[in-house]
């Protein structure tokens, strides 16, 4: 039902916009672009926010999403349910849309495709007895014990603004992705919004299998709803590469064992 509602909203938007150049992402033109693109949806706030209100609902009513879980302490008089105001939700969704538009900007995706076209080269094996030694001595490790060093510290610094255009991307499996990976923790990634957002950021993200998602059927339902959300993403409005984007996003959803 929610997927159908979201589908109707996306397909009835007839706004034709020109995506600003990537290099201008700090300029006011981007704020204008985002507000104009989302304006048709924000005209009917109740419909636009229905999906997000649903995700914030009770665990049972939010199937297949995790929803609001109950704890043994919910009986305490000091507890109460808190939600963002509609105005704050609108502002938050605008920021979310801004980030998604940047991460899927055609100029940035050109660099992702270059990495994706390259063959996968496994990193070389590093010989080290640190792990074996610590296991034998019953010691724990810190990151410094692994001999981590900054590579390229002798080179000129590169602007993060300039670097963002190039990812950074790394080839994992058959396609290029962002460096971040979403774990399968149900309290973080147990929702359509979390999974679909990570996938659109070109990050691998795991489908939860614990807690309320220990039922495989519920995992399947969660993935199906996530795929529906990806197919109806506002990022796709006015894009010629819709099919490529959706296919790329869907491959970022992974099962865990």
C-alpha cells in the first residue's frame, strides 16, 4: 500500500529541472533545486510523510519494518514516545535528498563507472604475527598495534571537495561502491528507509537477520519493500539513467549469514 502511494506521488510529479554542476554543491542554487524538486510532494504533507510516519510506528503495525520496539522499561511513567514535528521532518528530508542527489550526480557516477570497468584486484597478503601473538598472550589489540600508517603523507593535500567527485570508490565484487558498509544490525538497518538510503549512497548494506527479522519471510518482505522504495526514489525524476541507477542500487542490498 505504501509503495503504491509513493509510486503515485513520484509519477505525478511533472517538474522539469536542470541538475546543477557538481562543483557548485555549496552554492545556493542547490537549495533552490532541492526545494523546487520536492515542492510538488510537500504540497500535501500528510500524504508525503505517511511513509515516514508508518516507519516510526509500533513494531507490530510496521510490518515488515522493525518499527518502534518495546522494552521491559516501557511501563515507567518517565517514558514517552517522541517524534519530529512535520516541519522538522520536511527539513530533514530535504537534507537527505540533497545528499542523495550529490552521491548520484552524473559527473560523480562517471568516475564510479571507470572504477567498475576495471578488473577486481585482490589486495596483497600482509605477513604479520601480531594477531597470533596477541591470541597466544591473551592480549587485546588497538589500531596502533597493527602498524597502521598514513600513506602519502609526504604529498600535497587534496581538497575534500575535489576528492568527493571521485568517490572514493573501490571495486567490491562485480561493481564499484563507496567505502562505507552498513552492518546488518536490526536496530539501525531494520527499516526500508535505512536500507534504501544506504543503497542509494552506493554502499553495501546487510539485511538484518536477528531480533524481529529472525523470520526469513520478514527479511524477504523487507527487501521487497526496499526494492519498491528504490524504484520510486525522487532521485530518478528527470534522469535518463533510471534503469542503470536502480540496478546499481539493488545490488547494494546483501543478505548475511
